[in-house]
């Protein structure tokens, strides 16, 4: 499959960069999700990787991870 993206002029330079960086954004979101997952699944603290997460930190990580998934879903996106 071949896809062609066309942008007119220098004023659309940011749109070009956004289009080209889509995969990087997905990887960044994946990394964030995995960081939160390590807290919810394994009890690892985000603040101090050597420490155990508090129950509040685990609950917060769970809620943030859920929100990210809801936002991605609302845009028709997923991390899989």
C-alpha cells in the first residue's frame, strides 16, 4: 500500500511534523501505560522505582490508566 500526504507551504510545517510523528506518540503513550501498569499490577512506585507503591498511588495509577484508555477509545485509537 502507498499513501501520499500533501501539505501546502511552510505554514503547515507543524501539521507535517504531527503526521510524521504519529508512531512516536503511540510509543510514548505505550511507555506511559506500561509505567502505570507496573504500578497497578506489580505494586511498583512511580516516584521511587525501588519502593513499593502506596495504596493511594496504586489507585491513582489505575484511574489514570483507565482515563487514558477511555480517551484513546473516544478517538478510535488503541495501544495494541
